[in-house]
C-alpha cells in the first residue's frame, strides 16, 4: 500500500477529516503546519516524516506506519497533553491495522 492509499483509507474509515486536498496537498499542509486540523496535521506529518517515505506514492509497510507514530503517541500520553490528541492517535493506529489487514485479505483472495 502506498502512503497516499493509506491516507485515503484513514480519511474514509475514521471519524476524522484527514484529507485537506489531495494526499500530496494534505502532506504539504501538514508538514508546514497549515492543515485545517492542527492535531490531524501533526499526526499526518509525523506519519510521513517518521515512516521514511519520500513521496505519497512510495510503498509503506504496517510496521513503518505504526512505528512512525510511536513518538507522537508517547507525547500524547503525558499528563499535560490534550486527551483528544491521544484518542485520535489511538483510533488512527487501529485504523492502520485494519487497512493492512484488509489489504492482506484482498491480496490473499487474488492468489
């Protein structure tokens, strides 16, 4: 799955409006702090920058995606961090797992 495919999946399978334009525009806005939702923008920026991809069309593995959010997840666990940020990160991590599970099942069905 590409980064763009994952971002589209997360936008359609979570209660959050993560896309702010195309996947490319969304990442650009998130990385510059211009995303319409600052918490979503920080999650998208961390996911992109921490996963090691260079473009939204680069392939991404589940482990890369989940590990990329690890530092942000820990930051939102602090006592003074906004609870809504922690909840959003947690829901997105679970949605990432579902995305890769669904992709594996789809690919298995093609074999």
